[in-house]
C-alpha cells in the first residue's frame, strides 16, 4: 500500500469522524482492501435526520449507503409510518407488477449528449448503490437499532455517535437545529430555504465560517444534478447568445399546498350601523370571504397522541393546534414557512 493511499484513507476518516478516531483508536480499513464497490465500515458516516415526513425522508433514502443511526420527529405517527413504508418497499406483501415495455423516445430536435465529463468522473469515484438495495440494507441492518427521538436537543445530548445531521423540518426551526448541531460538532445538511429569516441566514453563514472543520451545505439538490451543470456550461460557452431576460412562473402554491388561507377563527362581531342601530350585513369582499372561511374551519381538534405540538412550534409563537397546519400545510403561514 502506497503512502498516498494511506494518507487519503486517514484524511477522509479524520474529516468525518475526527473525534471518534482519537477516542476509540480503532484501525482504519481502506475501501480498496475490501474490493471494488465495497465501502469500508470505517468510511461510513453516522447520520441523524430531524424531520422525516417529507424531504427529510427523501434525503435519508439518498444517504442510506451510510449509517442512519437516529431519526427525530415531533410526530411519532409520521416517523413510524415512514419506517413502515421503507419496510414495505423492501418486503412488499404482493409481488411487484412487471415493468411495462420501454417506449421508444419521441423524436426531438434536442440532442442528448449524455453526462458531462465532471459527472462521469464523479460516477467513477463515488459509485451509487441502487435505491432499492440501499433501502433493503437499511431495513435489515439499521432500522432495528435506529434511535428515535421527538426532541432534537435530547438526540444531540444522548447520541454521541452522530457525525452529520440532516435538517428537514419546517423552515422556522432550520437555523435553531442546525446551530445546535454545529455546536455539538456535527456536520449539517439543511434543506432549503436555509432559514426562516435573513438574520438567521447571516447567523448560520458566520457560524459556518468560524467552524471550518465542519461540512455545511444547503439542500438545493436540483442544482446538484448534471442538467444544471450542462445548462451552465451552455451559458458560459455562449451557445444561446447573451441572456438579457429570464421569466419564471410557478404554480407550486396552488398545486402543492394552500397559501393565503386565513387562520381558523370565530366570525367577527358584525359592525352596527350608527343610523339604524342594526348590524351591518357582511359583504362579499376579500375580508368578508376570508372571515367566512376562517369560521368554517373553526372546530375543536385535539392534538394527536403521537404529536408533540409544543416541539412543532419550537421558537415560533404559540398557536393552537389545527389539522390544517400539520403535517403539510404549515408553509402557508409565515409563522413556520418562508
């Protein structure tokens, strides 16, 4: 084994688990000793995910080539459903349907030149394990012993083997959890938007700069695809000329989650006419329609037993629980979404 190979193995290990190496003093087994395509146990990263229902679950699946050692979510119902979904995908109760025959691609004037050279190099250096294999490995080897937490503070205090933390909670808790994880010496991957406010973003950027040994990244995975790199190369090469204007449109607020919806509240007391002393009829302008919608949604909804509503609120203002907020539509309110 050359000195160069020895150095690269130790450097990576020190990069992700410096404290563990110093404390445990175990022998590092480089990948090339085990054979091509095999990852040495000493090269694996121990990952914890905070917020598992949506993007956190997707990020966790992408990271299942490593060790998922802890999952934290204020709603254990969502957590258990996610674990069951992974188990069922690895061991389906019914045989999967045979794949439909592939259709020939439709004729197009656009020529696909394949992956860029940078992507080819990355694929060669970090070979991907198929998703189904990653999930099955997690279900078989990791899920029986994965630690479950409701409170990220308890997780960081008790779980000392964590190397990196995926933060995929509602926006208002991104900065708080990421900052606590960094203070605990953990690398962090924080879903977009990075923070709930500009102040929080500046705070995290300053903290990351002051802790250069920690790996920090915002989860903007769409821009990590090779398509984004290809598009940038076209722009830099002048393939489409000078770009003078860009127009962007999205239907995400309407197509994915309700936004601009009023908070559930009682119907306001009608105004009284000074001339007649009678209540003024409620009109049908925006304010009046919103009042009707808010009153229609009002009701008595107990907090589910599986949910810690206080932990969901976190640093946000105290708002009574309502099922329209959790687990998905929270982004429609500035309390929790940006």
